[in-house]
C-alpha cells in the first residue's frame, strides 16, 4: 500500500459529507490526520471514533442542528454533580466549521 492509499484508507466507508466534516474537525482541533475512523452506530445521529497519534475522540453528527443544541450545557451540569462525563471539545450547531454540511457537530 502506498502512503497516499494509507492516508485515504480511514475515509473509505464514510459518506462524503461526513468525511469533509471529520477532516475539518481533526485539522482544526488537532492539526493531524486520523489513523483510524470507526463508525460505531447511528442512523440520524451518527458517532465516529477517531484515533490519532495524540488522542482518541468521539465525533457525533446529526442533520438536525437542534439535536445537540443543549448537549454541552447538559454535560456541564452533570459534571457539576460530580458525574463522570466526557469533555466537550467543540460544538458547531451553527454549521460554521463546515458550511453547507447540514450536520451539527459535537466532539
């Protein structure tokens, strides 16, 4: 396998608009290329596990911008109750990170 094929391999089974959004998120927040991307589950709301050399994150997407509109606030409220919750790195319900993607993003 060539270097180019290895770089494109993680994106092979991912819909094009999702791949665009995932690339933008990883580049903006981690400045690196994912080693592996796994689509664990989802229909309207999909979750991807993205493994990089520096971190492993879960990126969630939904075509309805309202789907994650209160996720960050809810997680923060649960954290204040000392419940174990993930760290929210970014939320893009306004679709500014990936314009026209029709996906709200939460990682």
